[in-house]
C-alpha cells in the first residue's frame, strides 16, 4: 500500500486528501494518507476581511476541525500529524516534522511513496508586531488569538489606514467602510494608479467608486515610508509618512502587500528566486520528475495564488494520482480561465472572468457571505 504524504492543512491539503480517499474507495488500490499541518482546524481565510471586524462571525463559522472532517476514515486510511514540515530529504523520501517552523523541536520523521506539497503562503506582514491574520499563522490557537486581538483593535480605533490595494486591501477597506462609515475614518493608501491593478480596468474603476461610496478615502500613487513609522502611547499613536511629504496619524495601520510562500524546508534548488516551488504541467517538482513529488496551490509557481486555482489543481492532481496508482499515464494540466472577484462591503462587489467584467450584483450575490457556507462541506469532504 502506498503512503501519500500531504504537507499543509488548508484548501490544497484537505481537498486533495478527500478527493484521493474518495477515489480510492471506488476504484482502489487502497492508500494511506498522512496529512501534516501546524493547524488542527482549517481556517476559512477567504472571509478574513470581514472576520477582522468584531461581531461578524463566530469562530465555528470560520474554523473547522480537520480530524473531525476525516472521522469516517480509519487510522490505516488517514492520519493527521500536527507540526511543521521542517526538512525534506528527497533522496530518502522522507520529511522531518517539528513542533516549530525552524525545526528545533523534532516530532517525527515520515517516509512517503508519494509527496504532495501544499504549504501555501503567509502574508508578507507575518513578522509585523500587529498581525492581521488574513492567512493562518501556524497553530489554530495562534490564529484565533491574533484574530480576537485584532477585532479588539478595530473596535477601539477611530482612524484606520489600510495600505495596499490588491484584493485583500480593497476587501478589508470595503468591510471597514461598510460597517463604520459614520463612526471611523478609513483611509486606503496605494502606490498604484488605481485599486486592483491586476484586474481589468473597468473593474478597478468600479471598485474605486464603490469604496468612495462607502466613505473610504483612497489615496492613489502614494507610498507609505515603512521605515518612518513612529509609535506612541494613546490615541492616534501611529504616525506614518507618505511619499507626498505628508504624514498620517492613525490608531491602526493594516499593511497588505502580498504573500510569501511557506517553503523554507524545501531545498533551494527546487525554488524560484521568490521561494515558490518550480513545477511542470503535471505539477511535478522540476528536477524530481517521475519521483512522485508534486506541489500545488499558493506554494507553487504555476499560476496565480487563488483558491479557485488551487482547487482546480487539486482536482486534477487527485485524478492523476488515481491514474498512476492504476498504472496509467497522468494527464497534462492545461489551466483554465483567469478571473477574480472582490466583495466591497456587504452589498457591493465587482470582478471579471477572462476579459469580461461580471455584473456587480452577481459578484456581490455570490460573495455576500464570503463563501463561509462552504467550510463544513470542504472539511468533511462532501463538497468533492
Ligand atoms: C484575505 C484573503 C482573501 C482571499 N480571497 C480569495 C477569494 O475570494 N478567491 C480566491 O480564489 N482566492 C482568495 N484568496 C487566496 C486563497 O486564500 C489562497 O489561494 C489559498 O489559501 C491557497 O490555498 P493553499 O492550500 O495552497 O495554501 P494556504 O491556504 O496558504 O495553506 C497552507 C497550509 O499549509 C500549512 N503550512 C505552512 N507551512 C507548513 C509546513 N512547513 N509544514 C506543514 N504545513 C505547513 C499552513 O498552516 C496551512 O494549513 C484570498 C487570500 C486572502 C489573504
Ligand atoms: C510559514 O512559515 C513561517 C516561517 O517559517 C512560520 O513561522 C509560519 O508559522 C508558517 N505559516 C504557516 C501558516 O504555517
Ligand atoms: C523614510 O523615512 C526615513 C526615516 O524617517 C527617512 O530617513 C527617509 O529619508 C524616508 N524615505 C523617503 C523615501 O522619504
């Protein structure tokens, strides 16, 4: 029986495990899946822009237990090990697991036949003293604690500055504007010429209008000088200098400047200059072809870091693993349509599929709950 080791306990890890187990129960041969992640619960981070505000979601609506979701499988079929993959030895097909990301507290070493790398990404601001947990922070407890702390900060703040106008910055500013347009000052600062610069121009324009409708002050073509940040005691304690020569005083500063892959345990030669795992169109790690090592989702360099993409890759890889287990050739992955959706407060949204702008009411209808209703079926596998 093959042991399939999956690293990462989020969309890729949980989704691919369920798909493979379901498939194995129908077409065999039997496999054993070992899932390693520092988190015990899947965090529905898609809803983070709203969850950062107090009183929006209960923890149970955005965190769901992984072992609970796999309880229909026996220990010979599925095992969850809590910890960080801390080193990968491809020659001997084994991974060391540690209680910390740095690998100083070894837990166990796992031998695999197949390896699926799905350790995703963290936000670039992971090392800031105040963390907006837009992604998990490691353990579920750490993520929950950070979320609760952040909600309190939001509650107390009269002025909030969000920096960066990618989807995360725009959605956070939108939620804050929607909820507090009368009681707090919300400012979005971006160095770009518009918001959502990677979207099609008409979507950017719509998003900008929607933010302004929610009383969000948008400062375009303005950079925050990160090294000039001053922190004092009391209200408006944070002072940031902007590239236009002015300064802003604020109670809360939320920088959102993108993601970095969680790949430090993987030998450098398999990573690109930004730390993403290099893969081919079968998701095989380049340099390890035909050795049954794949990387998908945010951690890989193939497509944009989106759940939509991660889920499509997961479905394709699970199918390919079924083919390989039955001694058939795997299929080439061709990708799919690019697109994005962005919710701006509870009643508005915009997005596009390919080059076509989607009607705002459709985006905001689809995204109105930020898909939290899909958490349970994702974690217990009934979605697949
Ligand atoms: C605020 C926000 C909103 C978003 N909204 C959308 C959206 O609406 N639509 C969309 O398509 N995409 C959205 N995304 C992107 C989406 O969150 C990611 O594409 C998705 O999370 C990728 O899933 P993943 O499983 O590859 O990795 P991740 O979700 O990053 O998960 C990685 C997992 O690996 C674990 N891990 C990390 N290091 C290790 C290690 N060393 N060993 C073991 N485990 C480890 C982590 O704890 C985690 O469980 C959004 C992102 C953000 C930040
Ligand atoms: C990502 O890696 C960092 C540094 O190795 C680690 O501290 C962090 O907990 C990891 N993030 C997640 C979500 O596991
Ligand atoms: C940023 O702030 C630092 C510290 O105040 C200052 O020395 C530096 O010149 C500033 N940089 C820019 C580009 O304004």
